[in-house]
C-alpha cells in the first residue's frame, strides 16, 4: 500500500511538472509570435517612406535634377520621407525604452496644469494650421499637483493632444479637464470634436501599429505607436486609461493619476 501511495504522489508530481513546462512553452510561443509580428510591422512601416525616398532620388539621378523646379520639389519630397523615417524610428526607440523601463519611474510632485500649458505651446503651431483651439476647462487657473514621472506624463500629454489635433476637424477644439475622482486620485480628460472612432475599432486603438484608417492615418504622419506608448506609461504608473468615442462626433481619452501634495515654498 505504501509503495502504491508513493507511486501516486510521484505520478502527480510528474504530471504537475509537465503541465507547468507546457505553460512555459506556450508562453514562449506567444512571445515568439509577438516578436515576429512586431518585426514584420516595423519592416512594413519603414518600407513605404524608404521606397518614396529611393524613388525620388532615382528620378533625380535619371535626369530630373537638371530642371531646377522639379529638383526642388523632389528633394523636398525625399526630405519629407526622411523626416517620416526619423519620426518612426524615434517612436520605436521610445517604445522599446519604455517597455524595458517599467520599474524605473522617477516620481515627483509637479503641477499638471503647468505641464499642459507647456505641451499646448509646443503644439500650438500644429493646432493653428487647422484652426483648432486648445482649451483648458475654465476652472483650472490654479495649480493641480500630481505625483508621477513628469517626463513620461509629458509624453502622454503630447501624444494625446497631438492626436486630438491630427484627427480633429478644421476649426474644431481640444479641451482638457482635470477632475477629482476618488480619495487620492484624479482623472484627466482630453476631448476633441473630430473624426471619432467607430465601436468596432475602439478596443484596438491601443495596440501597436493599429490604425483605424490606414492610409489616412499614415498621411497624418503618425507611426501607429503613439497610443501604445501612452497606455504603457499609464499602466506602469498602476493607473488606468479609457477611451470614449463616437464616429463623426469626437473622442475623449481619459486617464487617472495620483494626487500630489501642494509644494510649500
Ligand atoms: P498614429 O500614429 O496612427 O496616430 P496612434 O497609436 O496615436 O497612432 O493612434 C492609433 C489610431 O487611433 C490612429 O491611427 C487613429 O486611427 C486613431 N485615433 C487616435 N486618436 C484619435 C482621436 N483623437 N480621434 C480619432 N481617432 C484617433
């Protein structure tokens, strides 16, 4: 009887061991698939602007460079292609850093109203070009302190405000509001009255390289990584991000943050 019991325990252990190894293998397979998808997407994103640059340079060398006005036009287009490559490579760099840097949050107390003002100034020119106004909820003339990694939250605000301009309507607006949520939390909302996103695409907008309107969004100059970066930063802070949107009406991106303390001078 004793031997049989021992055998049973041994069998159970072997079973447990094999099933844990099976889970490990499944996880490795998922990681491998993800890595392959990621590389495929990167190659695909880089190809289009690279071929554009190559096309213009080739045409120039084939003789187009002898005509001054054509030369200027093609060089400018080639340069736009290079700018786009730089934009994509910068975002790739950023997402790789952010994904491997989750634990390295450098949290400080800072005024988020002030940070929004800085971001508005940075993007004012883009907004002006489309006649979009960047607004603050009128209540926010006083500082609001939060406890978070300021550089990373700056990136979040830039990406969200930039999107609200890119996908906003001509002469529309982007409005920011910051409200208390529960105890020591507040919620930051960035609302636009632009293109909006339909229900079926909404759950996917935070995925890397996902775009609702592929060619439309690409012509806006994005990399398809902006919202993936935003989500990663917010979740690294153990906070949450939400999106509400209605096609042709507009979108509202919101996220939670930890309330900071008033700084004493
Ligand atoms: P992209 O570089 O293409 O802007 P993002 O990750 O920032 O990439 O956004 C993913 C997609 O989500 C965009 O291509 C666009 O289709 C959609 N999107 C993001 N923000 C908005 C917004 N404010 N209004 C409408 N659509 C948006």
